[in-house]
């Protein structure tokens, strides 16, 4: 009897835990802000590129051009133009 109650309690615990974890994941996905994500990715890209520049300085090599930087800047400029056109 006690063993059956133990298995029932453990099963209930894991079921509640799974429901709570899945609701947290859905909550994060619902309130995800793409602008914040893009900004964080840009900041991460800038940091990685600066680390790469330091690496090249230490080894006396010429760094490659930063492709990600140009892509993000062009997207920002396109969005600014859309905003300016929408305001007019």
C-alpha cells in the first residue's frame, strides 16, 4: 500500500514538473522581442569581431572584413528608411 502511494506521488510530481516547465517555455516564446534579440546578436557579433581583431594583432596577421557587421547595418538602414517613409 505504501509502495503504491509512493509511486503515485512520484508520478504526480513529475507530471506537475513537466507541466510547469512547458508553460515557462511557452511564456518565454510568447513574450520574445525580436528587436532585443537582434540587438543582443549584434552586440555579440561586435564582441567576437573585436576578439578576432586582438587575435590578429597578436599574431601579426591582417583581419578579414566583417560581413555580419555590414549585414546588420544594412538591415538597420533599411528599417530606418521604412520608418521615415511611414512617418511622412
